[in-house]
């Protein structure tokens, strides 16, 4: 299991947000494997109210009314879920429960796909809706109009009715940019970046794992502060007492970049050369090149500061070897 390491600043920011009345949609964003979902589960377990947690990696609703609503289970399942939450000492739900009849009416278009949810949300205690990896909805069959409807509903329950906090978690910041424009969210959203761990936290973590300081520094120089990459190195170190896996990680990423570049043009090659030297500003990159780099998991776009950089430190090291 991936260890939770030093996110005190982010936890403080999230607690501060949740302690205030709901007034905006919060986007929690950052590169893949930076620990966003781990952070959100930590917050969900700490939060004193009710959390409705949607993991859109595990479920792919193709109909708009099924995005936030789930069918109310039978009495036996409800009882088991109740005791499970009591034992685990949390109030985490996997959807807003509606009766089958309501869902069928919504599916037929006889009822608004979100209207029945309002009264249900009112019954929760200090509710928070967390939509994790929301960009997957664009691959499940929902079109832009439906995504705009969803976002407008989330604005309604936060900024307009102040009924619930809404946290949207994603690693696809091009999606954030697109969806914010679709629903005119500029005055209704806030942003929290979850990135790599600082060097001091990484070295302390590796020290706790028994890694000598010279190997810990070598690991950081190649892998940086990406939690998932560090976890791979730690698992290898436990088994072999070395960190040679970092060389394998770099070679594998270099091979993938080379493969992607085989079908790339001169503009993509120029981008690779530039990004290997450090962050770029959005004004320096053609939109189609940015989309290409993000979709091929080579680069990450930060929509708040307008910067584009290699997806991870190990990716940047890999690019340098191409």
C-alpha cells in the first residue's frame, strides 16, 4: 500500500476549504501518480461529515443521470453498509441513492437528471462530493453538453445553494480548461495543486525505509518527489538492497518517448528538446503540440500558472537520453 507522506500543507488547505460554507467548486489537480487520490481518501476518513466519493476509474456511467445517482440497495445491503461505516468510523458513500423508479423516470427524460438529488443532498450531514479522475467521463459516452449540465449542477449546489462542497480531482488539466469554459466557471471555482514531495520529505522517507543517504540522494536526483515512482524504488530496495531499478525506469520511459517520436513531426521534436531543459510557458507551445504531449503522457500542463513541464523528473531524465 502506498504510504501517506507529508501533505500537511494540502491537508490544511482542504480543511480550511471544508470548514467554510460551500461557495465554489474546488479542482484538486496535479500530474499522474502525484498522490491526489491518496490525499483525498485521507481527507475523506478525517472529515466529520458525509462524503460521497465517486471514483471514475472504477465506474464509467454512459448516461448523465447515472453520474451522481446510484440505485438504492435492498435492506440487507443497506444494513451491511451502515455497520461497515460504523466499524471503519467514517461516513463515505459511493453515490447518492435513488429508488429504481426515479432512475427510470430520469432515463426516460420525464425528470431532470439532477433535480431529485437536491433533496437527497439536503439530508446529508455537511456533505462533500468528491469526483475523482472526472476526465474519464469524456470517454464513457457523455458529450460536451452533458458535461456542461453536470458542471452547472455542481455550481448550483455550491455557489448558488451552498448545500455541499464539491471537489473535482484530475490529472488532465486540458480537461479542466475545457470544462471550465463549457460551464463558465471562472467565478465559481478554486484550485489546489498536488505535486511532487519536497526533497527533504523524500530523503526522510527513504531514511525511514533504511536506505543509505547516498542511495537516497541518487534516487531523488533521478526520480524526484513522485510518490508512486518512489514506492517502486522502495519495493525494489527492500528486495535487493540497491536502487538499480531507477535505471530501468529511465530506460523504459526513454524507449516509450522514442516510440512516440517515430510518428512525430519536426514541431514535436523541437518541443521535446525544449522541455528537456525545463518548464515552458503556454505561450511558447502550439495547442496541438500541447495536446499531443499531454495525451502521450510526456508533459503536464498547469492551467493556473500557465506552465508546461515534463510529466515527472524521471520522464525529464528519460527525455534527455533520447
